C-alpha cells in the first residue's frame, strides 16, 4: 500500500525551513502522522500539528 501523500505548495515551503539533511526523515514523519489521522494531503495546518506533536520549534 503506497498511497502517495499530496503536499500543498505552502506546506512544501514550510518543509524547506527544515535543514536539508533531516528533511527526508521529517517528511516521512509528517506523512506518517497525516496517514494516521486519515488525511491524504499535507497542508500548512497538518504540518504545524505534526511539528507540535514531534516537539519541533
């Protein structure tokens, strides 16, 4: 089951704030968070929720 998660342009822009060397891991964590919430799209709101859950500033 490889359901691709769609990222909005705004959420992609937020992701660029994360240092490039941890970005792939952060993307995976955020996508997993979204899937657990039953979401198929990453928006800025989902991104912020995931960041709060994982304790990132």
